[in-house]
């Protein structure tokens, strides 16, 4: 059996001090106390306010052949799936590929318009990655977040490439990238700045 050739990529937007969301996250404020209205608009302004400046990086976000995310990124529903919830992205999510959602509560796959199907994985990050690799064939697998999920994959040594989009403000507290992650050796592959963000890509060496 040959090893898959696709990379495992983590792609995440953070504040200068490393936070991907603030405290006090709710359904109305999914990014919590994020320096704005709680919808992540300030963190992700580079994508929505200046898309022309960041066209290449935005295109990269959707280039993977399979995706993994934590349940908190999928939505605010906690515990058993006791109400309908198919993510924040409407009927036609932007992934257009299989998405594997880490959860402790089983749920049948949820097909959506545009080729996205959400699969709910209850047996851990390694299982989610194995399923995503199989679905991606030899394409890349993207760990979409949030930071807690990215940290689990980094700590387990399962990430090949880390793409950070660093926004020019600090949050001071919240959900932080690298929390609980042992020291990493990184090789800087590329960096590029635009008006609202600095994009830095690292190869994870160990």
C-alpha cells in the first residue's frame, strides 16, 4: 500500500498575539469578544474587505480535496444533536468537498449543495485524518480549525504545512494557537503582506 502524497495543511487566521477567537463565544457571537461584533469580521477583514489584495490566499483556502474541523467551528450546538444544524455557511458551503467534523456525538452524514458533505467523526483526530486522506485520494487535506483542533494535530505531529494569516491587532485572551503544543521546528516557505494581513507559510519539520 503506497503512502498518500497529499499534504496535511493547517490554514488559520490569528491576531498578532496568536488568538483565533475571543472569550464568551455564543451563537450570536461565534468569535466571542473578538474586538468587533463577535462575528470574526475584524479577524477576517482581509478576506471580505480586501479580497482583491488576497486573491491567491483566498483561492488556497478552498484548494484542498478534503477538510477537517472541530465541532466548535461547525456550530454552536453542544451535546447531542437535538436540533437541526448544518454549519454556518448556508445550503452551499464553500468547501465543495468532504468535510470531517470532530465530535463526541454520532450523526449521519449531511450532504449539502455544491459537493460538500459533512461527516461526523467520533473516534478521534487520527481517524478523521485517515478518512480525510482516503477521501482526498492524493490531494491535500486541510485542517480548517479552530485553533483547538489545529493544536491537537500539531501536538500529534500530523501537520506538514502551517499557513498563518496574521492580523494587525491583539486580543489578549481567548482561543490561542499553539496552546499545549510542544516546541516545533519550522521552516519559513513564504511570506507576503497586504494592507490588513501578513500571510506566512511554514513547513513543519518536527
